[in-house]
C-alpha cells in the first residue's frame, strides 16, 4: 500500500443542501487519523484545497426545481480544476490521495487528476446513480451528474475539468443504488456501466456482489481503481448526516463487509485514489456519519478485528 495523502475539499456547490462543505472537518474530528493508524497505513494530512468562498447559510439554499440547467458551474469548475492538479501531484509523488468531501461533484476533479498513470476503473458506492447531465437533471445540482460527466456524457462531458477519458466505462461499477431517475436508467442501460442495486445485495448478499464488482473494476486482473464512497450508500439509520438520504441502504455490517472485501481482494497498490463524500455535519447526529466514514476507511485500508 502506498502512503495515503489526506486532502479535504470544502465544497457544497454541487449539492442542494448547505453544510456538506464542513464534511472534511467532521471526518477528521471523527477519528480519521487513529482509524488509519489502526489500519497500519502510513498517512499525511495535506490540509484542505483552497475553494471559492462558500456563501453563509440562508444566502443560497437552492432546493427543488429550477429553470437553470446547472447550478454553480463556475465554482465547481474552479474546485475540480484545482483538485485534479493536487491529485495529480499526490499520485506523481507516489502516494494515494484520500479526498474528503464535500459534495460528490468533486469526484470529477479526483478522477481527472488520476490520468497520468493510464486507464482506470471505478467502484462507486451510492444510493443514486449520479448519472444525470445538465440536459436531464430536474434540479440542476451538479452532485447528481459526476459519473455521467467523467464518462463524457452531456454538456459537462465536453469540459476538460469534468471529463476523464482514461476512465474505462466497461470497468465502472455502481453498487447499492435505490433511487434512480428514469432518464438515468435509460442512459445507464445504453452505457457500459455495471449496476448493482440494493435488490442485488438483498438477494445475493453484499460479499458476492462486491467480489463481482471488484473483478469488473480491475478488468479481471490487477488494473487500478478509483473508490468513490458516497455516505448516502448507507441506510439513513446508520448515516443520517447526508444531504439526500434514501431508506433501504446497506447496514453497518454490510458496509464493513464490503470494505473488508476491498482490502482483501484488491491487489496491493491498485487503489489509485479514493474519496469519501456527502458527509453533512449540520444534518448529522453527534457526528455519527463522520465517525462511520473513518471506520469504513480503516476497513477499506486493511483494518481487521484480530
Ligand atoms: Mn453520489
């Protein structure tokens, strides 16, 4: 395992609820450093990315339908451009970036920044598909668009800060979906992306689903992968501090089992990058979601019970 470089991204420009910009603090205070020590990995904290000023609560709370195709496009472009440059530096220096969000729009910056080392697959743990485009999105919130954009779909897919051409569509796997828009379903079916819904996890068990997902994302071998962990993948009983909670997510144990399989089955050093996103301390209960994010990171990086 390469040393881990922790980078916070205090952005909420892609989300419909304010507060997710405080996610990096919540995760650090939730015990991230101890958790990584427990996993036995080397780490450094390089602080937070400089982001455009976040407006104070109340001055912008874009909820619901909009006539704008996309909200906060300029700010998101700035965040993602800066983030991709930092991720590139971290990877070039031989480390693995662990990006703390922030809303899921930042995934575009992380993925664009992984380009130098060649093709990559992705494991995307989420309640949602994040497969809207500015042309299909009912809300205009960019955190519902990152996966479609990095794969080159929609008008964001033409932007160099949003499109990651080295991401191999046939090696992208969504795990845990339970809230997908109709336009996303059509679009996903026409794509090479593999989808495992909560129904698949219910019927087959989380272990077999994650084993298959790893096989696809690594290209059946030892290909590098990006791990994207949206905390709304978990059931809201476990992770209440997220902007878009959806009932019926994975349980505490299922989430750990999935992360433990990653630690065990992913070939050493094949995790090129990871992000943990959508922790919103304002909506949380005593930082439960921030703490859980740390525990899951520890499991993903190899912490075992004995
Ligand atoms: Mn997401």
